[in-house]
């Protein structure tokens, strides 16, 4: 296997080296958090990502974990065999988590697993199983229908209350195959239902298990996430709570701005669910506040670090450090939750989305003025990428954004590259 020289240097470390799978914003946040323990992380990804530029990271290209799963697992096995001390393994996305968790026994000889075994992970990522667990744990969730295939889904067409939310029981593979920008599809009526059904059939996904839920009214500010680290007994050791300010796509998408703000009742619900599952590790559990009855209802649990994990550190709780210390055998007492209110923002994406893509993609109901945008992010802020002490990931990000704009302009102009930008390809 061909390894970068920076990676090779870390293999002989006497301390367990963090091995982070995924080099996007969430991986960058984990590496910066672990740097507080004077650790340099190895980040693996199938393409060069912004975290590779960080001074706290040694980046390494690896096989795609879904398209080439066997090669990816063998890559980890070979990497682990060269480590002096067991690697401390963290996954940033389900595409990494699922193959790693399924192959835990094969990888355990050379890696520390600060996470639950597959039998617990599977319950968390399979929505139908998750809601069954939530019901047993007395954790509220939206009114939900289940379908094992497209035929069952179509029988619900005329009995559903619209708008509703349709999502796969297991997200990996479905979004990519359907070409969806987010994990869920909002269906506003029978015509949109029919179009979705036709699209599912067109992409050969008619045997996919689907979840159909009522859409809880209210904006994204009612979407709260509690980010937790829980020990092997399912006891939450540290946590951070916050709500979304904006996401993209705006109806059902990925967070681009959020505010850390405590809601103690969410800790009670999260501890009830995580304890019932017996979940160990870092997790993001999302709830939505239902304005009709004032009850927080479970949307999903991601049994791994999420996109805005760094917000917890910015507000005073270093969850990756807690996981690392416990993996090394330290007995930890609960440290509680974050007390600071702070805004986490993926500024480049939020500006681009708010003032350009919202209109370009036709989300006219979500347009925002510059004054309203500024008001929404008032308070102490932390950027997802920019950091004075670690500037290169931001520069990398800016270049990626400019490259994306250049490609769009080139397509629109339909003129040769050398004419548009003054140089050869």
C-alpha cells in the first residue's frame, strides 16, 4: 500500500493515533478537537478533502467504502497491521460507519472502537427499527407509516395526510441512486406522490423499505440536535444541544448554520433512548418541537459524529477527547452539557445558498434579506472551517467554491475554457 510520508511518520507513535474516516467539515472538526490532546489525526477519504489541508491532519486517499468495500476493509486491515499502537477509529458518515461496524471483528486486533457493535448500530440506522425502540423507550416520534416496497407505498397514497415526509429506512445508497440532495423528500400532494413513485420505479428501487411520516409544522428553528458521548453502559457523559438556523436544501437538508442553546428536556429524552439502546459512542439525535402540543418528537439518531460536532467544543465540551480518554481505559464521570450559547456557521456555504442558490433552485419561499440573515446569526460565532490557527482548510474551501463558480459560468457561457478564463485546460 502506498502511504503519504506524513502518515508513515504517525504509524510508529506510542500513543493511539486517531484514524478519522471522512475528510469533510465533520472530520475537520474531530481532528481539531483531538488536537487539544496534542494528537495529530490520520484522515482517510476516497478523494482529497478540505481536512487534508489542516496542520492537525495527515491525509490519505483510500478506496471508496461503498463502491469498493472489500478493498476498503483490506486497506484498513493493512494500515492497522503497520500501527505500533491500536488506531482510535472514528466515522463521520454512514458510508464509513456501516462497513466498518459490520467488519468490527476483523478490525478489532489493531483498532480501538469507541462505538457500539453492529447489532446496536443497525437498530439506530434502520428507521423502522429505531421507531420501534423509541416506542418501547417511551420517546415520542411523529405519526409514521412503513412500507417494505413500492407496492405497499402506493396503497397509502389516498390515506396519507399531506404534506408528508418520505425517507428510506436505510439512507445509504438511496440518495445517490435517486440523485437527491438530502435524506428525505417532502411530498405535498398526490401529484408529487405519483412523481416520486415513478422516480423510485425508474431507478429500480421498488424493493426499498420506506418510512412515511407526518410533517411536523414549523421551521428549521424547531429542529434540535443533542450531540452526545455515552459510555458502554449507555450513560451520557457529555453533551451539547442546539437548533438549526438554516439547512440546505431548505425543506429537508444538511445544516449550514445552527445555534447551541440548552433545552434540558432533550437530555432526558436522549438519555432515555440511548440508555434503552445501550448505545456507546458519539451520536447526534434529532428532535423537532411540535408547536401543536409543545412536545419534542424524535426524527432520527445518527450513531456517529455529525456535521456540526465542533460546535460542542466551541461551547466548552470536547466530546472526541472524552471518547479517546475512555478508550484508553480512563474512568469518566459525567461532565454535563454546554452552558454557552454560540452560533456555528458554514459561512461560505450559507452565504452562497442564502443569496444565490435559494433563488436559482426555485426555493422562493425561503429567500432572505441581508439584514435578516445578519440578525439570524447574531452572537458569538465559530466558523465550521475558518480558524486563524489553522487557515489552510479555509483557503482550500475558497478555491473549491471558486472552481465550482467557474464551472457554472463555463457551462452557461458555452464558450471554450481558454477564451473564458485565458488559459488552456
